C-alpha cells in the first residue's frame, strides 16, 4: 500500500482526523493518536496493540517495540510494505479500537 492509499484508508474511519506532531503525521480519534507515521523517514509507522499481540507482531521481521511509547502496547513497523494490505488495515482498525476503548463511554457511543 502506498502512503496516499494508507492516508485515505485511515481518514475513511469514522471520527478520524490527521495532524502533525513531533514532525510525524498522526491519525487520531478525539485527539488521541492511533497511528503515527514518519513520512520523511521511509514511512515507518507505529500503532497501538494488545500485550498478547505484541509478542506475535515483534517476532516478525520489520516490526519492533515502538520507541517512546508504552512498553508492549505499541509496535513500530519499518514501512508500509512489511504488512500486506489486509494486515495493514486490520492493524489500523485494532489500534483505533484500542484507543477508542480508553475514551469515556459517551464518546465511544458516538462511533459505535
């Protein structure tokens, strides 16, 4: 998946906004980041994951613990080509769902 298709997919999810933080492109729901991507550094990106997914994901080539993020809760993927399109979409959806689940119930109801 190329960066424009990736961007369009992220923005297609209900309530998603984009912005720049720390010189990285961020996709957010209710101002909470669920994908952060280094567009000037080969499209390396990070997503939230469950502790159970963490070991499985980091066992794969091109995926490691995300720097400066919660330990065992965020992974960094070397570039958009590490995952196929279906896996990439699932990774984004899972990350968004995990971030949304931490928001107040009344906010969650807007997106369910």
